[in-house]
C-alpha cells in the first residue's frame, strides 16, 4: 500500500479528530494534509508488542483500578482470554510535532490528527496480522470508565519500556506521545458499533453526528 492509499484510508479519521467533515474540505486543505502526511511518514518508526493473558490476569494487574470499571467487565465478560497491545510511532514523530507547534500551529494540528489516525491504522494492521479469530474490538485505558492510570500499570507489568520503548510520563501520558496501550477480549465477536457501546445514550460524538470508529 503506497502513501496515497494509506492517506486516503486515514484521512476521514484524522478529520474526525479535528472535528472537520472530510466530504466538505476543499482541495487546498486536502493537498496540505497530504504534504503533511508525507512528512509524518518519513518520521515514523512504528513498533508493536502484544501479550496473551487470561482475563483474570488482566483484571488483577491492579484490582483497585480495574474494579472501578464497569466497562471492562462489560466488554470482557464471556471472553476466554485477552490480548494486550502496545504500539508507538516513535520519538521522531514527537520531535517534529514540537517544531511545528513552535512555528506553524495550523500544520501542527493537522500533523497531530494524522499521527493519531496513522497509529490506529498501523495498530489495526498489526492486529490483523495476528489472525486472532473471534475477538472484541480494541479498547483502551481512558475509554469509557476504564481508568487511564492502567497505562502505567500495564507498561510496568509487561516490561513494555524495555521491549519497544514506551515510557511513563507525567499526567498519565506516555512517551513517545503517539503511543497507546489497548486490549481486546478473545472468544467472542464484538464489533465497534454504537449498538455495542455502553456510552450509547450519553455520547458527545453522536450528538455531532460523528462516530469514534470507521464505518
């Protein structure tokens, strides 16, 4: 898949992060976004790691935190095991983002949105390569009522810093910033749709006729 094909795949997602309708953007914006994307691609050093764990072990990484989340129970109920993913675009993406923020904020916003969308895309590709069989969609600390502090616990519990260079930073952030910890349940199919979401009745995105997933 060449750069243009990847860009066309992730552009709608990036627009959603920017609260922009991809159908209504003009050619000038589209061209600027693609030029920014090509710079982004040059900076990316994607790395991924995954671990198969029992649902019990995932919930036991920190019982005080996991017991606060009804969403974790909701999505993992009936699953035979879980898969934990750690993925990152690498430190070069962060470094260039800081340069843009100091000199060209409008491009920095586009770059950041494209980077977030590209991380999702590469993580999807990484997941697809595992041929998991029946599984739920991926979800992450910070999604719904899942405590974002779980990021820190999982990084330590599975030696993620040593393996692919994702580190704990302040304010529950990670370094590199374009990194994420996600997990899915194995043994049952749950697609990312509004129908399957426990936030269906109070979702801010739906109020704007947007979705948190690609339809």
